[in-house]
C-alpha cells in the first residue's frame, strides 16, 4: 500500500519549508530511517528520514517551498503505482533567478511535460534535476538517452549530451564536477559567493546551504561590510526576523525600563573561580551566564514575566525555559536552555557555550530553538549601555544586557569606583504593568549582589 511522504513540521512555529534536495534517486529502495531529503526552514537546515520503507517517488521537485503537512512524495511497493494527485505545489523557493529555470510540475508518477526545442511536448521518465538542467540549457529531453532505472533520464545524461554538442552551451556542472540546487545557487548569488570556490559536503560533492553558511562565517567574509548600492534581500533568516519583529511591535504594547545593577560581587567571584578552578573541567561562568541564572531565578518570584498572552487571557507558564540571542551570519538565533532555574550555574555555562557554538556552526537542531518562555539578549560586547530589545512573539518580556563599565558610588565625601551595567527590560504592557516590571529588575539586581547563591 502506498505510504504518503508529507513535509514534516519541525518545531512549533514552522509554517513552511523548502526541499533543498532529495537525497535518494527516484525509484530507489528506501528503508525506514534512511535520510530522504534535505529540508531548509526559516531557522535551520536538517536531513529528514523516511518514516517507512518502499520505492521512493517524489511529487514535487527539489527547490519547492510548501506548507508543513503537504504531500511531497510516495513510498511504494514493488510494481505499485502512486495514486493520482489532483495537483502539485509550485516551486516558490527556486524561481527563475540567476542561471536556473522554473522546473515543470511533476505528475503522480514522477514524469513531466517536457518543453522541447521543436515545440512538441512529450512525457518522459526523468529526474527533477535532469529537467532543471535541460530547461536551463534549452535541451530537448527526447534527444537524450536515459541511463537510469527503466531508461530514466538523470542529470548526468543531460551533461553527457551537452558535452557532445559543439559550441558554447550552459554547463549543468560547476568546475570540479560539483552541483548545487536552484535554491543554493540563488542564495549564493544573493550572498555574493562564487560556487566554484565552495567545497560541497553533500552526496557526490553537492553544495548545500550549510556549505554556504560555512563560507559566510569565515573570518575574511564575516567582517565584510555591505557597500552603498547593495540590495540586501529580505529572504531566509533575514526575512523571518523582519516579519517576526514587525509582528511583535504591531501586536504588543511594548515598553522598556532601564535599570543599573552593581556587578562588583560577580566580578570578584569570577576572579576567584578562575583561580580556584584552573586546571579542572569546571567551566568558569561568563558575565552573561550569571545574568542568565539571575534572570531565571527572579522569574520564580515574578511569574507575570514568564507568561504568554492568548485570546482567552494571560497564561502564566509552569516551566522557565530561557532563550538567549546568538549572533550568526545573516541574523541571529535564540537557543533555549530548558528548566534553567533548576540548573546550577556551571551547567548553564556548559549549555550556553555548547548551544551558541552549535548555532554559529549551523549544527543546532530546530528543537533547541523552540519553547523559550523568556529571552535574554546582550549587546555589551559591542559597547552598548542601553537599548530597547524587541520581545520574541509568544513571550511577554525580554531582558537586554549592556556593557560592564566603571561606575562611581559616594561614601561620605569620597568617590568609590564600582563595576556596573545597565539592564533593559522590554515588557508587554498588556500583561505586565510598570511597577511589577521594575520589581523584577530589582530582584535580578539583588541576586547579582549576592552571586554565591546563583552557583547552585
């Protein structure tokens, strides 16, 4: 019996995804648990495994963007034909930009109405990539000999056909024999990356989005500034951030409090820990780790800040799951430390470092980016004292952390040097009034003034 392959919903907020590439050829035998496709979401790229076994038949081409839950393929028994589909989604993720062309829609058995140079349409068994390459090179697929199962035409057949022709024709392969999907080529063009200089880590040297991310994160590119006249498209992560932040400001009544806290005790304790834990496997917590623990600790006393607003009212949440913003190429991610209030400070330090590194290297999973009930974001490393962070949709508050700097306290008539930083708490005035928000900040400050109790 035919088994549907549906685009999975990865994470609570995912609405749609792009099939970056199919990882198995059409008609191949797939076992349960085999990697079936590379899925690109607004947050991460991830390989999706088959939930059953069978012979694989896609119903949409690589590069297609569809809503979660959409039928994208079938797993069939030997000799079984896929049910006829009423229609297939169009490829909103590939388009016709750059050197790619729109891919003809697949029918239920994985063939396509192939445009030919003589104007005659025909139905041929062919892979999505073969049709894409043929369309880009204006090749009549009826003239190409298929070497795949049952005479199916694959992209290598089109490449051999083109190689045998005289004249300068578009090549379907990049220098070195590497390939890239239309989505990857489009992203490379947007980012100004030369694909011929990218090492592909996919099957057969295929270039993936993660390969582009690695290039973008390289030191010689990471610090490259945009130039006047550049057009920075609101796509991918940048587009998602734009939509979410605009929606946040449109849907909430946001207000920001600034609050200066003393950090002398934290700085002193960190210096002691660095000395006493030298050579051990205990991670010395950073200033931000102390802030994360203090923020979570204060939420126990101020549950109004650990809530979400729904149509039927303000829901106070049971768990305290702390998100923290991490800057990555092209935007930022918010990994989540689950049950942060129950963790000792050393464990928060371990998790924050591991999650931040995974986010920067493109290895973080969608599950690690979901479920934050409160968020902490810092611009202290950039020299910022005070700012107005925007609340993550679904939360009612976000805590901004400024730079650690020198302050002055007067003792009688003598100035005393202190170490201070400014906290910026943005809160949703629909759920939280100004006084409770101020009391939350006061509690955070008190915890930081006695940091030993934050260690446990």
